[in-house]
C-alpha cells in the first residue's frame, strides 16, 4: 500500500487506514470510485458481470476479466496478466458498475481483448511487489543522473515497477524528440531489469504525481478528471479574468482545467449581452463600453469627452438603445435609461438574545467609565487658591 497507516497486515492483506481514500498521503485516493451499487443484490436469474476494474500505481487503471475460480471483491490485491510476467494491482469496482464505467469510457467488450485476473495475491507476492515499490525512488534518482550525464533534454518524472519486479516503466516529459537508446542500455545494465520508456504530457505528469491546487483541494487530474481537454486564453476572457499567467496556470504549468468548467454557462449568459465594440449614439455624445458584470447583468458606458464618469445600464436598456440606433431614432442621453436602484433595509440576521448582543456594546460603557473617572480625579485635586499649607 501507499502510506504507513495503509501497510499490510501479517496475513498479507491491506490493513486499511479507515479514511476511505481521503488521507491524501499518496496514490490511495487517486481516481477512486464510489460503488453506489454495493448494497444492491443481483437478481437470482442474472449472472454477475465477469469484469473488474483494477488500479495500479497513481492514476493507471485497467479492465480485466474474472475467471470462474476467482471471486474478488473491492480492495483485494490481485495478480493479473502482463506482457512479460505478471503485475499486481488492487480491485476498485466490480459488478454492474464496471459495465457503466465501460460505457462511459466507450470500451467495446465485443471488439477488445482483455487480460485476465489470475488469482488473489498471496503474502509472498505482496512482499515482492512492496520491495519493488520501495526501489522506485532510488531508481528514479539514478536514472535522472544518467540522463544528465548523457546531456539528454528530458525529465524522468516517475518510475513504476511491475508487480514481479522484472520490468520498470519510466515516464518522462520532453519538449523535443529524445534519442535515449544509450540511456536504456545503461539503465538495463545498472538495474538488471527490462526498461520501458513512455513519454507523457505535462498534464499527465501532474495527474501521476498529484498535489494541492490553489483552491486548497487536491488536483482534479489526480482525483477524478481523466479527459484532458485543451484550455485556451479565450476561456479566461469570457469569464472576465485577468490574463495573469501566475494565477491562471496550474501545477503542470499549463492553463488550469477548471477554466472550462463554467465556460458554457458564461457563453450562454453572454448571448444576451451586446458586443463591447458597439457604441451608443445619443444627442449628448457617443457612449463607449467600459466594463460589464455578467452576474448582475449590468454594463458601464461613458461618453467620449467624459471618460471619468461611468453610467450604469442594464442589458435590456443597452439593447433598446442599440435597436433605436439601428432604426435611426433619436436618443437623448444615457441618463434617461439609467434605472434608480432601490436600497432595501438589511434583513435582521438574528434577534438579541443571550450571547448574541451587539459586539460594540462595551464601547459606550468604557467611554462612560472614563468620564466618571475623570470627574472623580478632578474633584480630588486641590484647587490653586485653597492650599492649606500656604
């Protein structure tokens, strides 16, 4: 397992930290799936779905067929088929939820071939898998040193060992094509394992490594997001955001994926807004667009000669002025279409009860006490003309 609290018990089974994947320590909370069909029983005349979803290190998952002699459940460590040898992973979902996941990911059961789940992993296989996982940090460090010695412009971001420890996959990022043939030879001699090099993008690298975003939560790409769509600066312009790279960029250095979440809602709302380049022609002058508030449905315009004075207009009022300008009707001034904002009294949030009085209730008392003290001091002071010792 990943952290110390999730370590294996004496029998080889995962002990579990009882946090249900919310500990945030490593890969045990990446791309987790809530089985909302776990408390529902299958009909007696229907066989269970013969496929399961298996999760490996970080965000790598796969669908595997279940043989008749194996009945795995969620959380079991299983041994699955691999290209050479075997691999070890953990069951994430089983049953009908796997069918729904396949439909969501557009996996065709009839056309694709799936590897099999061989058996449940025993204690010895789990120890070999854990020993291989413990080697990954050291192997990654030495691989980086070899790449630097060969002057290769690449970054080895992650290393993943196969469950049997005979093969390792090196994930790297590079801006250009890299000739790493000599690097593979050096690593094969140094580590005595089969080497597999895979180039990934910056977003995939962030999803594998994980982290905390500027919102204070774990990265979407490492917890639930699997579809990495392109994000352009137009998404920030639609949402009236400042084009500041430091605020708009995520852990991967690219534009944040969350800029696309509300983009459709902004585009739908902006359909009722006039284009900023349209000018309002009035008898008093030409109104030029300054800014807008999409949530309130308000736009601000100013005359060409009066740039410091902004006039707040509703969207409907601006559209009426534009229609009159197209019909060549006279519009006197922008002030005629300005709505009077009615200020409502603040609603009472709570009534004065015990413990909910005004926070400034002691200020007046302190002022009164200070006045009384000053009066007492002035009474006790001897007057200048009534000195007894004189």
